[in-house]
C-alpha cells in the first residue's frame, strides 16, 4: 500500500444532531459534566472534550443557509440516531454508569471486546448511541 502525505492527524470536532438542545444541554453539560464552549439559541451548543470539540446541532436550523457572509458554513444536518464514543478508563466508566442510572439513563449494553477493552452504551435524549470505552479498544 502506498503511503500518502499529508494525512489528517486527529479528529478536531465531531457532530451529533438533536431536536431539543435543552435536553442535550442537560445530558452533555449537566450529567456528563462537559465544558460548554458556546450555545446559540436553538441552533447549537458546543462542548470541549479533551483536545476536541463536540458539536450538538439542531438540524432544522443547520439545514438553513448561513446569513453571515463572513462565516459561509455550508448547510448540513443528519436524520436519525448517530454514534459517538468517549474515551474513559474502566473504573471511570463504572462510576459514570452508576451516575447515569441514578439519573434515569438506562444502560443499553456493557461488555468487554475480544481485546479486553470495556464499553458501555447508552442513548442520549435524542436517541443517539453514546459509547464510553477504554482507549485500548482501538490498540493494535
């Protein structure tokens, strides 16, 4: 296989789409404790996750063209549930599972992968599949 250069080094941001930003804010900000960067009315709320950013968009708003010529972001949006995985250590995942269940968030699945890495899956208020996994899940 031929190596190409340059190649992307990391994910800078990832997006999920929700129809209720207040519920998303309660889940990602209050329950998970992510640092909020910015919220714009009923359009989006952004969170810092380590060196990356989680973008939570209302697709009804992001499917409309930008009215700011200085920021001509193309329209975008998705329909249906998406997936996102957060990196955490096994003991942190267990502590989070307990906090989520105490708050009424059910565990959809929890198991160890063939390489021994642990994953926990829940659904956010919009139905997105949210995973918390040990980083070694993708170790070679």
